[in-house]
């Protein structure tokens, strides 16, 4: 209401903002409005065949305007909403990791290999990691439900090289947990992230959350299973993950397997469906 009353707005803007407010509900805080919230609004307010331009015009643009207004008043952080979903190809991911500071490299590998949100990764403790079994448990997820992540060989190897086995898995350069800086959409590694992007020659608009998008697009490229992607990524509906089915150009499957340390594509079984993915042999 403050945004709408601060200056004259067009009828279309008023209509979009009111629809968004009603869909979000009056108990939603500014801090909860992120890229995934925008995706849910797309599902709720737009037809299933709505174009990307409609999503940008009726969801992302008004949301970004309201959040920028609120940020100027000190009510929230500046928004990082995007109308286009960004992701990395495996070769770009390798460049990013190579360009990152040594203490950040295992974290980036973990994010790319599990699809964890930054908060999930930085809150993860060693007691919830099973290197032998190749899995990690996230207790503090966005949905409030426990989620188990399967760890590919590349991630297991990166975690095994960390020098400590107690407390938080990922710590800052000083060896302390990141949580003194709070949950701020990847801002815990802001300086190191920007430096890595610059040295790797990657798009400066990329954010740590785009590593989750990368994982999701890779997952679909290998599995071709939206329901599995929804479950393993902790999304609330298949509709929210449908965008990942057409993000990645075809032909990168072998690069993805190599990045994750997986074996070559399995031969189809007698029913014509691939066998489960296996880890690469040592």
C-alpha cells in the first residue's frame, strides 16, 4: 500500500500489485519474497502456457519495483529477482571453481552437486553427513521438511578433503560459521563470489542461487524425470520445476557426468529405459 500511494501508478501496475499481494497473503514478509516465491506466483496467477515476457511484465517487474521501493526505505535488502533463469554449463562451473578462493571451492562443488540452497549448505553440520553412504540431511529447509541429498562422487571427494569433522561443514576463511551474517541470499560469500566471477570471466549477474538452477537443469538432462527433480530438490510442485526441462541445450550429458564423477551413460535395459546412474570407479 505504501508503494501504491507513494506516487501515481498505472491501472495495470495497480492491478498486478494487488493480485500479487492477495496471492502472497498478508502474513508474507518482504524477506520471504525471492525467486522461488516469484515462481509460485507465476503458477498461481498466469496460465500454464504464459510466455516469459508475461511472467516478466506481470510478476517480476511489479515485485521488483515494490521491493526496490521497500529497500530504499530500509525495510529489506535490494531484490535479486530475475525474469530469466540463469545457469552454468559444466565447463563454466569448472572455471568458476578454479577461480574461487580455496576455502570456497568445496562449497561451490557442494552447491552444484546437490542443488542445496545456500542456507541449507551453510547450516549443514558434520553429524548430518554420511560420506560412506554418500548422503547429507538438510533439517532446516525452506519447506520445513527434512530433505536427503544424494552426494555424487565429486562432492564426496571435496568434503573428504576438508580438514575438520565437527560442527558446521562449511566455514569462512577464518574457520568460523557464516551465520553471524544471517540469511541473506548468498551474501555470506558476496566478496569471494564476485571475485570468482570476475576471474572466471562469467556473467556478473550470476548469483550463488544460480548454482541450484544449474544442478536442476543438469539433473533433468540426466534423469528426464520432473517428479524426481521436485522431490530431490525440495520444490512444492512439479509445475515449479518444469522450467528446467528446457533450459540446458542437448549434448552436455557426458560433461555433466564427468563433472559429478559419474560413470558413462548406462545402456538401456530390456524395456528401453536407462538403468540407474552409477558412480565412476576409482
